[in-house]
């Protein structure tokens, strides 16, 4: 842990790198399916008339220690419609108070078990804790909380560390489209094969970093090889890698360390058609 903190502080820039050509209006009046990677685990997803935001972090730091290396792909103020905020767990880089304060209050926030205790009242239309395999339904929409293998706690001493039930992902089903947001997770064959058996997934948003130190990270984070195994187990049509390039969170030798590994593995396995690597701030329309 000391090595990680020292390395993080040594590499901190004065300000994050800028994103050029930001999309001014990322929300459509109507679209079949689109995904915009804001950075880290934050994705703006739109299916039809519904707009979702995963683990929003727009602040320059996570927990006032880990500093962004590249700014958010869009400003929070550009999200002029928002229906659902999906929180996977309560770590500073996934449940960001400063970021939540910037967002439209029209949204319903879904939280993992115990998450409400750590969430101040921001004035959102609804707060709902959702247990693993519980389904939230409204207006033809289904959002299912699915398991993740990660660690819990916000301050390091508040609750049991390895409480897998307090870390979740989400499967969004709406208008015949299905998006799987894996949250933050290590690999587990039973979890992801089970998810793949229950859903027909169009897009899977899967974390790929940090990788090093591997003996520790393998317990709580998927590396690029394991992320591709999650893709196979979940039987998703397309994978978008997330949780990389934004913060220094381990001992990886560069911000692109995990992405470079992923590209090599995909090339070796000849599955390029199943991988879409978005740049920070890049939006892809999958179904017009």
C-alpha cells in the first residue's frame, strides 16, 4: 500500500490531461442504443428514451488522494436528461459525492446493499438499494442486480473487507436491448457463466485494470485476460473495456498497460470484432 501511495503521488500531474472535441449534446431525443465512456467506470448509456449513468465520477480526485490523469470525457452539465444512476459499490472512485451533486435530480439512484447508509441526501427522485438478483422494473424497463467479486468498505475500517454481497453489477434490459455493466470485479467462473445463462447480452462493460501487483489484484480486479474470459462466460456480443486510463490505482507501468495487453490478447485470439475500445469522451451508436 505504501508503494502504491508513493507512486501515485510521484506521478500526479498538476492538472489532468484535456479531452479535445468533447460532445456537447451526448443525450439524444431517441436512439436505439448508444454508449459514451466518460472515463474510469463512468459510462453514459442510452436505450430508446431512457438515459443511464454508471458509477459517475467527474471530480479531479477520488477520495482526495488519487488524482485524475485525464479529465472527464464530457462535463456533467452536458447530461441534460438522466433517468437512472447505477452505483456498483461505495468506494470513493465509484460513489463520488462531489460528482453526484453535479447531476440532474430527476434520476433514480440504484445502490448495492448497505449503500444508502453512505449516501447523503442529494435530492434525487428515488433511492433504492437492490440486492443481488433483485429486479427493478418500471415503464417496460428491467434492471437486474448481478453478483461481482470485489471488496467493500469506504474508509478501510468501517465494514467487513471481503463482503461480496455489497458489490454488484447491473444488467439493463429495455426495448429488446441488453447492456451488462460489470462494475468493479475480479474473475469468477460461476458468476459470469450464470449471468450468461440468464441474459442475451448485446454490450458488456467490463473492467480491465489495475493489473499489478497481480497476486493481490487477482482477488479483486479482473486483468485483461480475465476480462476476456468474462466476455466469453457472459456470452456478450461486444465488450467495451472500462476502469482503465483514468486513475493510478496499482503498480502498472503505464496508464495504457492494461489496454496494450488487451489489444495483444484480442489480436492473438482473432476476436477483434467483439472488442470496441472507446477513447475517453468517445460515443458509439450501436443501434440508431
